[in-house]
């Protein structure tokens, strides 16, 4: 898939590929979570999810397999028009949004929620 454009709040990011990875730590369990997203005409589609451990609503999804320290699965969900990320400041960091080798940290401190959406959507 060719590149895509993603709005992160009011900033447009040109993605080298057609998607991005989003990683963060759960605010209670301090467990790492990772999601891979595709950007398409119908919105954002979750293509893979992974979690290191479980607890406090962080249980692995249906069909998860253990790969190293990560429980990995493919969610069966329809695309969404946008993602809203709360910036609580309670996780010790924000979200890490990566497109290949390029990464951006977003929402590291408390503040307004951050909206992710395809450009023009």
C-alpha cells in the first residue's frame, strides 16, 4: 500500500506506508500495549493488537497467541472514522506513534484529548 496522510490533532503527518503502530502503557497495570492500524478510504482499521500480560481490562483478545513476551491477535472489527486518545498524564508517558523508523510521542502530559483521523476525513 502506498503512503497515507494522518491527522494528529491539528497536525498532518505523511506516512511512508499505509498505516502506523501505536504503543503505550496502561495507566493502572503499567503493561505495554501495541496496535497496528491501516489508513484507508473507509477510515482507520485495527489490523493487529498485542499486550504484555493481562489484568484491569487488558486481557488478550480472541485467538491470541504468545509470541515471546507478547500476546498477539487480529481483532475482527470494522474501520472507525477516528480515534480519540485521552491525555491523562497518569501513564508516565504518552503514546508512541510510529510509521516505520519515524516515531512521534503524543499526549505525554495531561491535556485535551488527541484525535487521530485520515486526512480529509
